[in-house]
């Protein structure tokens, strides 16, 4: 295993070719105030796996690919069933 950072996030946009925008949510406790703080970050990632909006993906650090892309989608952890094609039962009931 190499020392590249790996983060997990949700795809929020897939309108570009070979690029997706991944939102990474992080929750931590503030050191001084001991309050739970949540932060989110959106990064652009290179996508060869054809991700769709709503998919949970793991991204890995890489060399700069373009001006804004420094991450690559490593794997799709979970597909979002809402963004896919309609289910078979829905198609049959419409006919």
C-alpha cells in the first residue's frame, strides 16, 4: 500500500467528461471549545469508472491532472439506486 491519501465522499455533479465533483463531509471535535464541528469540501476528481450523482466513492491523491484535478476515483463503494434507470416493476405497472 502506498502513502497516498484516500477519502470517501458523495458525487454531486457528473456533467463534465471524465470528471466528477465529490463532496467530502468531515465531523470532528473542536480542540478548544469541545464542540462538534462539521465541515465539507468539494473536490474535482478524474473518473474512468463512469460514476453518477449520488454514488459513494473512494478517491485517491494523484499528480496534478489539470488546473483543478488532483484526485482520481479509485472505486465506487455504493451506487445510488435513485439516480439509475427505473426499476422493472415501475415499467410494468405503467403499461
